[in-house]
């Protein structure tokens, strides 16, 4: 999964938008807290297609959670979108990410 995620990031051309990129398989608030604590930045963000595993745990520790829905999502990953949370955003495709980041800066 790590190599697959690295490949996807490289192909997307979005890596330069971030000061640091960390890819993890254990996606919990505790893991996100430890990752975000290592980086001196005011704009921490998790971008993913799973509300349950990617977005919500990141929001729970104070980061931005950006949901990029995918038509084929495993049933376990479904959760209610925290649409009223100030750190939640949803975009249609990763191509929308640069504009979103620009708007948050």
C-alpha cells in the first residue's frame, strides 16, 4: 500500500503543494497527532477518500480533513460527513486540491 500511495502521489503532481507528506497504514487520531507534532506548520491536512479512516480522525486532532469521494468505497469506510465542521472540506477530484489549498492560505 505504501508503494501504491507513493506512486499515486508522484503521478498526481500534487506533492509540491506540501512541505511534508507522510503515508501511513494505521489511521487513528493518535497516529495523526504524532505525525502532525513532527511538523512545524499551521496548515496540517489529510486528503483521502475515506471519511472514517482518513478524514474524521484528522479533524479530531485539529487538522484539515479533505474528502475526495470515490464511487467504489468499502462499506466499512462509510461515515456521515462532518459537513458543519470548520476543518472539513470535500472536493470532486484531486485536481481541485490546489485551489482549495490556495483558498485556505
